[in-house]
């Protein structure tokens, strides 16, 4: 009997030692997100897959998933719980060669970059006496775009800025808008003759069309901010403002490019300057860049505007968005006739913006 109990105890000890040494062997953890760029408050799927590739069961498995601050769980489109920061705990039992998935519907309300950083797994031994801990690092990134500004005056203001306003010199004429009539000199094409006005006046008259500007513009986002106490609030308003401007230009089918002196984190390529374009793909590229932006700036306002000046062509329209107005920007934003940029806009209570023409 004593020998039997001794053998039984030895077998239990060996089983316990083996389970302690191998309980986490063959375990695989993988995080998957069904979207990488989302709107504020938009649901997305976050799935953790656990695969036990060995025959030995895992009687006790506690997972600590490292999740971003502000992550909220949703059920039928409504928030049911939110995590301020830290880890999400889950307890599982895994059979040998079992694969299981934990899928959650979650969302984030604030603009920015968020990371899912893998899992720490704690597993118990055969007898449930001891546990062993191991970390499985992983990095999945999610970008939340800025929300629209919601400023009701913007469509009207941009409509006046980017619509049918005349300039003295331009790249082309508007065939619809007529400024007046003048006498035919023989050099004008026949299609420019106004036959109705010519019949009334008894001589040939040609139509004079309004000169129109090139229907494209550059959006300039200057993130340098003097008010450090309100920097986050003001810059978030600027990001939202730029989004609304882009969406309005898309509505009006006006091509645009985007330039900023801000730091766009984690982006491949030169996202600080996104070339001229139009359409859903172009808009999404700009919005993802805005979602990735930090509150840091690569250059000061004066240097940023001076650099923009070198690449401008005559007739180019600019929209300048910044959290405040600084002395070093004054030479570019106002001044006597003939100065580099002519002031064409006004200031808003929440943020400062200018409409400019070179």
C-alpha cells in the first residue's frame, strides 16, 4: 500500500512538473481588426484567436489583453462598457488541439492612433497549484479620423470663396457668366458673337465672359500654437475644420491638395504634403493623415509659410487653418496691395482661418 501510494505520488509529481513545463507550449495568440481606419464612434470587430496546437489540455488559462484607453464595448450599436485604460481579463479552458475565437464589437470616440499590444497568458498546472506566466507581444494599429466640425456657416462661406468670383487675370473664361458686350473687331471667333444684341444695336457685338480662377486649391494646416493650456482643444478643432473643408470641396468637385507643418506619426511616405486630387480615395488619405497627427510641429509658422511660397503658381487658391494668429505670420496674411498674399477671409470665434489667393 505504501509502495502504491508512493508510486501514485511520484506520477502526480511528474505530471505536475510536465504540465508546468509544457502547459504554454503550442499556444498561439493572434489579434485581428476588421478595419484599420474608422470614424469616431464607429463599430469595428476586434477578435482574439487562441490556438492550442498540442494534445495536452490547458485546464486554466487567464489572458490579459493590452487594450487602448477609451475603448468601449458595444451591443446592438450601443455602448455597454468602457475601459479607461489597462488590460482586459478573460479566463478560458482549452482542450487539446482546440482553437477558439473571442470576437468583440468595440468603438473609440476620440481622434488619434490606438494600439492593441498583444496578450499576457497565465496558465495553471495539472493540479491547479501553481501558475506560469508568459507574454505574447503583438502590435495592431487603429486610426480614428477627426469628426466633422459641424460648423453650419462653412458651406456658405466656401461657396462664396470657391464659386463664381471673378479675377482680373485667369487661366480660362467662364462660358456662362457674361460681363458685358463690346464691338466685334474681326479677331474674335464667330461663336463669341451675340446675334441677339447685334440685331438690336445694328452692329456686330461679342460677349465678354467673366474670368474665372483655376478651380483647385491648397489647404494649409499650421499646428503651431502659443496657448499651451488649450493646445489640444484648439488643434482638435483645426483637424475637424480641415476635414469639413475637404468634404465641402469634394461636394463642389474642386480639386485640392493638403500641406501641414505638423508631425504625422506612423505614416509611410511624405504625408505632410498630399498632392492635388479629388474623390473618395483622396479624401480618405487626407483624413487618415489627420487622424495620425500629433500636436508637434516640424517647423514654425513663418518658416512653413515661407516654404509654401516657393512652390506657388499664380492664380493658386489657398485655405489657411491655424489655432491662433502670430506676429511672424502677419507679413503673409495681410498688408498693402501687392503683398505676397491678399487677405480674403475672416476669423472665427473658435479657430482662425483665412482664405487666400496668390
